[in-house]
């Protein structure tokens, strides 16, 4: 398992280094982020700490070999490694996640508004897919692209598009993904639509989904949680 983990990790790292970053290119060697709680101003990204106090720990994260806790309703857990975990990622336009799936666990439909994602399966079998944006022709429907992935397989989810991964096997699954942003963001579709605070108007959702308001009230009454 350890060998497979590190082979998967290094393969993914190599892929990520070749990926195009959607964030602006850095204008210096590095710009290690200052903790937001200590910042007196807010900028697009994070402000830099003085290079004189930067250390190796600003570029380091420990623990990605540890499985995430999948004991939740969707049966998956995302362990992010972005600028909030590694301050040295600030301005570098790249980040990483580990995703653990229980048997039949789901990383539910979601988007990354600021990043393309490239995923490699290390263990198990995943059914993955993404849906295109609204077509220019109103008579056409959004198109679904899907694939069943096995260990060593790689799949790309284009920036901003709704996508998912589902463990179709009876055993645990593990994947790693690189993202083309230091802070890719996540919008889980069901959580955003039915679990926002304050909630979206029932009239709006009833009209949008063309269902009875009791259905919307039921969905809004569920416990919507994030898996990261």
C-alpha cells in the first residue's frame, strides 16, 4: 500500500508541475502567505510575509498518507493541501487533495470555480464524470462525460464544470488530484442550493425545479454537510 501511495503521489506531482496554472504568475521566487487573521489588509489572494522570516516549514505539509474519515452520509472525505495548509503555495497557482471513499462512497456533484482538476486513482474503482455548461443552442442539453477508472487511470475535470466521483466497488478507494489554483474553491451543488443560510426562497426553487413546494421543504430540511 505504501509503495502504491508514493508511486501515485509522485506521478501526480509530475503531472501537476506540467499543468497550466489559472492563478496569476508570481513576480518573485515565492510569496509565503501571511495568516489572514494577522493581515491588516485583504487582497486578491494573500499578502506575503517577509522573505527574511520564511522557513522550510512554509513549504511543507505532513500526513497525506493518512486515510480521511469517511464516516459521513456521502461516504467520502477530501483532505485538501492548498494555500491554507501550505502558505508557500501563495501565488504558485497549484494545490493538491487526497480523496478517500468508503464502499459506494460519493464525492457529490460540485464545481471548482477557480481550477481545472486532474485526478489519478491509486486504489479501488471510481465512476467519474462531468457535465458541460449550457449549450448555445437552446434545443440541446448539457452533455455528460463519464468514465470508469481503475488504479493508475487519470481523468481531467475542466475548470468550473460540475463533476463527481463514485466508488462502485465493495472496498475502499483512494485518489489524488492536482488543481490549477492555490485556492480552487468548492461549490457542492446540493449544499449550495438546499443548504444555504439564509435559505433560498421556496418560491424560487419550486419554480426552478418544477416540483411541489413540499419537495423543496423536505430537501431544505435535510442535513447538508461538506466532506472536506
